[in-house]
C-alpha cells in the first residue's frame, strides 16, 4: 500500500507536468502561427520570417544540452517552472507597439521562447521514464505515444488559436491574452509541483551532457535529419505558399495547418495500435522502413508540384499522407529515446537527443525560408526527400533491440 501511495503521488506530479506542457504547447503553436502570418502581412520576405525563428531553434539546441543537465541536478519540477516563466516574459516582450517589433527584437523574444519550449519538452518527456517499470516496453511505447500525440494535437489547436486571435484581436492583444493565461498555469505549478521528479541520485558532471551511448548518438542523428526534413517545407514555405499561391486568408491557413497538426497528433497517439509492437523493438528495421515510405511520398509531392499535376489536390492529399507517415516515424523515435535512456539522470540522454531535434529544426527552418524564396516549394520538398533518405540510411545502424 505504501508503494501504491508513492506511485500515486508520482503520477499526480507527472499529470501536473503534462498539464503544464499542454498549456505551454497551446501558446507555442499560437505564437508560431501569429509570427508567420503577422510578419508576412507586414511584407517580410520568407527568408526574413525564417530568420525570426533562427534564435528560437539555436537556443533550443543549447537549452536541450544544458537543460538535461539541470533537470538531472535540480529536478524536473524546477526546469518546468523556469520554462513557464520564461515563456511569459517572451510573450510580454512581443506585446509592444508594432514599430518596436524589429527583426532583432523579435529574434531575442523568440530565443527566450525557444529556451522555454525545450525546458518544458525535456521535463515532460523525461518524466515518463520514472513511472514505467523496467521491462514494460509495451506500456512505455503507449505512454510516450499518448504524450507526444496529445502534445502535437494541442499544438495544432494552437495554430488554429493563433489564426483566430490574429483575426479577432491585434497581434499585441493576442500576446497579452496568452501571457495572462500562462500566468495562471505557472502560479498553480509553483504551488502544486513539489517533487524532484527525475533528479539523479549521483550528481552528474557538466561533461556528462554529451551522450556516451552509440545507439543514442545514431538515433539523435536520424532525428536531426527527420525533423529538418519536416521543417524545411512546413515552417515557412508551406504557410506562405498557401497564402500566396492559393490566396488563402489568415483564418484559412491557420485553420488548415491546425487540423493537419491535430490529425498528426492523433495518429501519433495511436501508433502502438497501428504497427506491430514486436517490430518496434527492432529499431534498425522499424525506423528505416517507415523513413523509406515517408521519403517516397515526399518525392511524389515534389514531382507533382514541379510538373503542375493538379497542384492543390496533390499538395493537400500528399500533405495528409505525409502527416500519417511522419507521425509514425516521430512516435517510434520518441519511444526509442525514452527506452534507451539511462534511468538515473534520464534527462541527460533525453536532452542530448532533443538537442539534435532542435538542430534539425534550425537547419530546416533557415532552409525553408531561403530555398522557398529562391526556388519555390518543390525545391524545399526535394531537400526534404534527401534528408529523409539520409534518416533511413542512418537508422539502419541502430541496434536490433531498444536497449543501449
């Protein structure tokens, strides 16, 4: 009974962490959509919009390394609350008159948001390892899939929220509304989030931020190219293309991308039901197979756009299939890193892995604006195909079991 009571307390703490993560995700998704659409309407070029997110991703790389170390030393409750506080500051920084929103100023605010996002992500993902008994890989796969999928579904709601807020209120008003809501979440978290979940028994050294596991290093490299492949066309190129070529308004662009991400998140959460779990225990086979399927679909969309094969139908249908396959790839990766991570100081391994994730997003984001501005969306998709093909090749080097 005593162990059950302790487990119940841990689960309560984890649920608070998850709730914080969900609330943060709503503001993060809305902020991304607001920045893309607002600054596109102001006449910013695709490359300039991409640069607004560059600090967001650069500091995400740094934060995942340092944040994993801090989580292992201080506890995940502290890193979570610090992340919430930083996001509130970032939102308030953007709630200024339009003439103050220079490129450099917005990049600094986005840098803070990037730090906040990765502190929250690392805290939530690392917590699962503490709550699932060793050897219960099926349960672990299911829990990771549910957390990851629900987060991305809520990020899609955030995209929708961003488009809605920009339509109904001003950019400044949207920032103030989100900052106020997050303040309420942060205040409750300071009160209720008390346990040092994920705090390492042996204090790690700063040099421990770099993973010593070959399997985690390989998985991290695959993750970098996988997320670079998504963001190279999804972050800037796609919303601008929908606005420019299809002539969709802010509401339509935000709503469509929101529905896509929500659907993507739902698929992620049910991946354990869609694929044979025994295959998921063979990282080399599972990850390379699903990456190859994703590469084929991406190449088809690029070819369809290049030859003008019913562009609107090809892009939208292709995007839907891409979302399903990418969700499966991402969910497999998310499960594997939690499974492979060392239970003592789990945030170190998870932080290193999401550092690679953030680096891929940074590369993809910058390329998304630059390549689209010079060569168009089809070129962005060709680069995406190349990145996914590299992901498949790297994944073949993973071990035949999920243990490092």
